[in-house]
C-alpha cells in the first residue's frame, strides 16, 4: 500500500514539475498586424475600393436629386400619368440607392476579409514557428482579451517580428 501511495505521489510530483516547466508566452496580434507592411497595402486597397463605391453612390444620389428637383419644378405642367411615372421612377431610384449602399458595405467587408486572410495566416505561421523553435507550450493573444494576467509570461513580439522580418 505504501508503494502504491509513493508511486502516485511521485507521478503527481513529476506531472506537476512538467506543467511548471512549460513556457508560456504572449503577444499583441493587433499591434503586430499594424506593423505589417502587407496591412498598410491592404488598408490602402480597401480605402481606394471604398472611395470608388462612394463615388458611384454620389453619382446616383446626384441623379436622384436632379430628377426630384425636375419633378418638383414641372409637376404643375405634367399630367397625372406623367406625375405617377416620375414618382415611380424616383421611388425605384431611391430603392436602388439603398440596395447599392447595402451591397457596397458587404463588398467592402468581403474585400477586407479576402485581404486579411493571407496576412493573418502569415502571422499565425510565424507564431507557430516561434512557439516550436523556442519551446513554448502556449502563446496567448492579449489583444483579444484572452489573458488578463501576463506576469511571468514571455512577450514573444520581438521573436515573431524577427521571424517575419519586421524591425
């Protein structure tokens, strides 16, 4: 019985020692992302794309305003059928503007996602590489709030930046 208890105690002691020796690191992925040259290019591309969509929307709104002003100025001279036709045309144009705004938002989000995926994958690969090369059991992303206490952990930002070639 004493041998069994001793074996259990030794096993628990060794397991505790193994756990205590695991390296834990932390990194702020949002901060690293802001340092990535690819992120600057992605931001510029998204901004340019959003500006193109905004220009198209402005043209549609200008067309709507012009037609609205024309209808208001000429309503006294138009027949009931003309008024109805112009009213339907304005409503249709207004609906197209609303749909365009919604589609534009979705397109921007899709483009942002498409541009972000390769950057995030590159960062993930670098973190994985640093983790393996330096014997980390865990690396936490503090920008996501997944760790509230990092005392004793090692900040791996410099290692990952070196892996990515960022100074």
